[in-house]
């Protein structure tokens, strides 16, 4: 299970990268993201055995977060929507219910 990622749509992420690196080809960025996503969905893993970090793999090649960044855990890093869960696992359909604590304060009489 991947933790610490912020889900982002492929086109949003492409915009984000394109803003950072305007010399890149936006269409190619999208292609790379979708390619990395499809590899992830097929169950492909990093050489070290970890799950692929799709957002990073789009830029750095198929690998996991740790191998790409050298950091142990992501902290508010982006990950492509639908790739935050294990492939073939919970999936996108089973969105978490937004549970709001429903505390009503009743004035004491
Ligand atoms: Zn790795």
C-alpha cells in the first residue's frame, strides 16, 4: 500500500511537469504517465521489488519512489490517480466513504 501520496490526474500532473520544465513536450509527458500507469496496472515492479511510483516513473523510468528519489517515504508527493492502491486490489471503484464526524452539541438545560 502506498502512503503519503497526493492523488493527481494524469493531465493535471502533465500540466504540473510542463510548468516546471517547459522545454519538455506535454503530449509526451502524458504518454509517459499513461505508459507507466499501464505497467503498474500489469503488476510490474521496480528492480528492487517495490511497487512502481507511476508519477516519478513517467520522468525517471520504471522504478519505485525510493529508487527514484533516494528517500524512504513520500511526503506530499504526487501519485497518479488510481495508482495509490495496489494493482488488482481495492481499485478505483471502491472509493473510501467520506465519513464526517457528526457531533451535535446539544445545549444542556
Ligand atoms: Zn526500487
